[in-house]
C-alpha cells in the first residue's frame, strides 16, 4: 500500500487520544490516517496544490470551475449528482473551496457508509466525467443573468458577493497589483471568462477544462487526510502521478507603483473603513519564531494604552484588527483594518499617524522576551487543551497544513511559537514602513469623487500617491497620546486541574428561588479545565416598547464597550464573554478556562450593577445601531439621558435563569448565583425586585390556520440589489417526538433532491436550501432561495411543483431505502457532543424554550425505530404535500431590483382562493391564535 513512511513523531495535544499514521503511496500521494475509536462521523479531505494562480490567461476562474465540475459524476458512478445524494442520504455533507494555490475537497458521513463514500470521493481524482451538457449547465448555473452594462455577467456564487464590501474591496486590493503576477487575477470566474472570451478565441471551455485537469491534477501534488474508526482499504492508488512541480510564482505582487498609495473607494454599505497594508517576508518561513503573530498581538491589542484604546477614547474607531493577511511561500501582506466613526473619518491622517507612532514604539522598544513567553504560554495551553471539533473541520485544517509544514507539525501548524528571536521580529517590524505602505480608505462620502472603476465588481475608486514625508507629517501632527505596551496578563490560567465532580448525565435543577433558577451540569465527558456560565436576565421592561428594545440593545453594546480594555486580556487568555440583547431582556455568557472565570464574571456583574451612561460613548454606539422598522423610527430621538433613566427601570423587576456547566463543582456554581443575587437583590436599596407572577414573559408562536397559504411580499431594502429571495415556510406541529422525527426524516430525504432540482436543473439560484425550523418548540420546514434569475412568486410555484415531484419519489421509495434513511438519521442523532460549548448550547435550548427534554436525542431515536414507512407517507400527505387540506404555509417574498415590476403586479392582483395576503405584519399577528408556551407565563408573541 505504501512505499514510504518515516518514524517522525507527529506532535499532538496532550489530551488527544486519537492515533495518527503517515503514509506515502506508490503514486507519491501523501496520506494521514486518523483513527478515532470514539468517532461517530467519519471524514476525509483532499488538498490539491493547484489553485486559481494556475488559471490560464483568458480563462480566469477555471480552477474554481473545475472544483464545481468534479462533483457531477465519474466513470465509476456516472449518475449525475449521485455523490452528493449518497452523502446526504447517509447523514453527511460535502463541499470544496478554491484558493490561490490549492483546492480542498472534503466530506463527512456516518461511519457505516464511509467506505463507499470514500470510494465515490476518490473518483474525483481518478476518472471524473465532465459532460458537455453538465459543463454548460454549470456555467449557466453560476452565471444566469447580466448585471449592469458596466459589469460582466457573473456567477450567482459571485452575484451573492457582488454587494459584499469584503469581496469588492478585496478584489480592488488585488487589482492594484502587478498585472504580471497571478495575484492580480480575478479568480472566481464568470460567464465572460468561461464562455464569451474563450468562444471568441475559438476555445471550447470543456476541452480546456479537461486539459487543465489532466495537466495539473497529479497525485504527487495531493495530500489526503482520512478520519475514521479504523484503517480503510486504499482507494486512491489509481490516481495518476504525472510528477508535476508545485506552482510557484516568486516575488511580491506589488511593484513600486502599487506602494505608497492612498486609495479612496466607494463601498456599498454606510460607514468608513481603513485598510492599511505592507508587503512583508512571509512569516511561514519563521513559524516557530512567529514574527507576524507577535506583531499582530501587540498592534491588535485592545487594553489600556493600546492603539485601539487611544482611537476609541478619541471617538475615532469602533474596531481594529491586525494580522498577516494573504500569504504564500513567496509573498505576504501584513494588514491593519480599522472601522472608523464619522469623526474618525475626518481624522484619517491622525489615525494613520497614530498607527505609525505605535509601530515606531515597537521598533524602538525592541522585541520583549516576557511578551513572547506569555504569548507562547497561551498558545501552548490553547493547543494542548483545545476543544474537539467535528471531524470534517479537523481534516480540512490538517490537509492544508500537510502542504506547508513538516510532518511533525501537521497538527500544530503555526500554533506553537517557541523560539524567541528578536532579530527576526525586528526585521518584520522594519518592513512596516512608510516607504511600502498601501492605504485603502472606504467611505460612501467618496461617491462622485472618484475617476476609476474596478472591472469585475464595479467598485469606484481613485488613487493618490503619497510619499514618506507626507506620512512623517501625519505622524508629527497626530495627537500626543500615551501609547504603551500591554501589562502582564493576569488571566493566563495556571491551574488546569480537573475537579472531582459527581456523574450527571443530564442537567439538574440545583436551586430555585423567587430571584432565580440554576441548572447545573458537571463535565463528565470532555475532561477539559473549562466551564460554561449563562445568566439570562428576564426583564419585562426590556421589551415593552420599540424605545425599550432599542435602549436595551444600546445598553448591552455599551457594557461591551466599557469592559473591553479589561476583558480583552481574558479573551487573549482563552476566556470569552458575551452580553447580548434577547427576546425578553439580556443574556450574559462566560466560557473558557475555569481558573480565572470567577474574576471576569464578578467584574461583569459589578459593571452592570454600577452602570453609568457616558454620553460620548452613547453617541458612538447609537450610530452603530441598525434596528428594523418601528425601532428605526425611534432611534434618532433617543439620547443618553433616556438610557440613564431606562436602565434602573429595566432592572427593577428581574428574574434570572441560569445554567452552569463544565469543570466546576456544585457548591461553586451555587456560590456564583448567590453572589449575583446579593449584588442585585440584596441590601438596603436593592437594584432588582423579583417578578410578579404576571410578569414572567414567554414566547408564543402565531398559529397559522390549516389549509391556508399566507403570503407577505415586499421590496428589498437595498434598491440596487438585483437579488430576490423567497422563504417558503411550512408550519407543522408543536413539539412531539414522533412528529419531530417524521419531519426530520422527510427533510433528510428531500434535502438533496430539492437542491438538485431547484438549483442544478432549474437553476433558480445559487443559494438554495431546505431546512428544518424550530421556533420555541413549534416545528416546520422552510425553503430558502436567493435568485437574480426569477422573481419570488415564480420560485414559490416551483417549490410547490417540486413537492409534487417529490411526492412520487416518496411513494416509490423501497423499504430498504426507507430503512437506510432511518438508520442514517439515527446515526446522526447518536452523534456525541464534540465539546462543552456544543453540549451546553443543546441543553440551554431546552431550558430557554421550556421543553426541558434533556433526553431528546434518545427519545427521538426510540420514536424513529417505531416509525413505519406508511406513517411517514401519511405525515407527508397531511402536512407537507402540495394542496394538503391541513397544510399551513407562509411565503415571504422579497423582490430585488430586477423583479420590482413583478412586485407591483402582484400587489395589484386580486386574491386567489386559499391565499391570504398579509399587508401589515403586526395587524396579522394580533389577529391570529397562538400556540401555548412550554414555559407558561405572560404572552410575548412571535411569528
């Protein structure tokens, strides 16, 4: 099987019980076998060292297009889409992505179906079929419609990104580089590059596609990771080895004309952003010394005295990120991205000046050994106590690492910096120079003030040359602020021992009072020194009006704002928190290493209890808040004084719902809640009082009428967006194990046929999905389709047509196929939680919904084993089938610019039988009956 392997020990986390075996097949394919006896999903990833940089001139996007085409069929499995059908029907998923220098294909599936799935996967690289018909359909599927006359016709995959500023500005960044470098290319591809231009040159795209595959896809350029319960038969020995060299293009993408530039660009969204970058020596060549990680740790720090802290204090920035961005073995960019306020936009030169001041500080201070050692310690703890992730995510990461790192570091990658080398750090710092800087400045205020247009996405921009003396002037004129390095991090955990806790299969109600309930679940599965704490403040006043909804949202954002420079240290050390506005109040969540968790937790609740409004920060946060409809109307009229009056009232009546889990003892959990109760409910003048029985809010869902089709239509909020969208929702039942599994099984069986028919065959839209939906225990399914090809009303009809087609497939399903689908769903349900966060999310959902069915998975498996094929058909006929008398549907149709005339036509049409048009959402909700809540209590209505 293998002609070569070595005895190099692959470094793995201390807590990792999996076994790793490295192989090199006779065709020079490098393989890593991961054996996990506890695996309840098997997975594989093939990383091919061929990417967009290999695209032929005039066929931009060919590598990406080939990635799509390999999914269609193979000589061994010639039925179109049979690979995805098999994966979907056996509890798995599959995908792929193309980057500059490699393409990664991956899938997961239930263990008993892995061998055949792996064989089907192997055919991608042995003998794929790329028929002329499939090739043209895929080009059309990813193109579909012309955009404005200034733009080429794009893939819907690209169309969905057309109004994304991230994609638009990234392409502009690439556009302003050397045309001789492949980095300059447009790599996604479109109708123009894959059909129009090749045809004009007399080229046949399919012929070029096959030629590209034969010339570039060679086994010696591939790295495979196989994750299973045991070794599997070798299925990849027949991949051809043409002994290709890995594509390399030496040198940086930017010549002198692309450096020392200030680019003004017009984004789609409101707001202002700075992206400042420099070409640097790729840190990958010094990944143990980690110069990029060290520098990004300091420039991106958010503690007191940091660059972001100063910019935030001045009211100029709302976020800052620093990192090594695009990189290969031959080039790299170090980038700093700053989201600016309106005031920050006016002080752009000062912002850039302060950035260079901080870089100068780092250069003059020299590399600090204690900072490197602290960073190294945090990285070591993170690596050795990392959460287990789904196998499909793991194999993708490792396969990509195999291309770049020596075998001993395939699992580590660059995550364990260990060699302090101040000279290498200083070398990279010197590369962050005014002589090589690129400044990209985005703002809607530049509309009408630019001279150029990027050809692929149509981004308007202008370029100004700036020299070193201009940057020096900005540095000198920048405010004289006290920039300094961070202090030692008190949150770095040192006690990583595991507590001796009692066995508990499910959460238990540890305590209950008029102030709170506490559910507790010790960790008996993951053996990591981590904990999960979730405290939900049920505050009736938080949702009593549009004003209160907006003020509660601003309140939670301000708390984040106030805590940031302190809590950022905790984040660096692997201790995370969130404060989020919820349906009936707000929620505080703290997760991570349990050693210092209590310190952070107490600081958060003291900040809530002593909350004071800072008017300057209120204004910044208010400008960032983007609510909907009624809330949008009240937002402009709210001031800091309104929040100062509102918060004490909001907290005046509160009930706490709490969940604590992980490496924490029951007495510690009880002590935490007692502390919180003492802060808020005790003392001579308590902040909170318990809720009256009538004040306990619950969420109740609108109950749609049987036999009715409800339709709500509207225009999209962005008048320039050409995409329309449909959500076709079928409401079915209130939480019930047998009905739940019938619905889940139908969704499993229908998911891939829906995608194949609506996306592949009818080409209605690149984004096409069939998903289950659960609103506070009310279950249903929904089709989601985004399209620039057809309007939502037409797509709605095609969904109904698909259900008619699916009906016959359901009736024709054999008993063996039925059993296979049932077993696939059972395997999916028996998957163990991968980590504490995943488990806690599952149990918290049961607590917050009020269903409290902690044994849900086991109970639903038992129900599945009892479900008959006829019962499934009866369930479909009664609740899902097109025209079923008990069926309840709600179609939300959002019309983009291309289909706006259809919206006007629809709104003027007379009502059809069995269709109820919703004109006003709130009037509709008030007029409908409600499902009962599993929690009881006062009504809070939700659709």
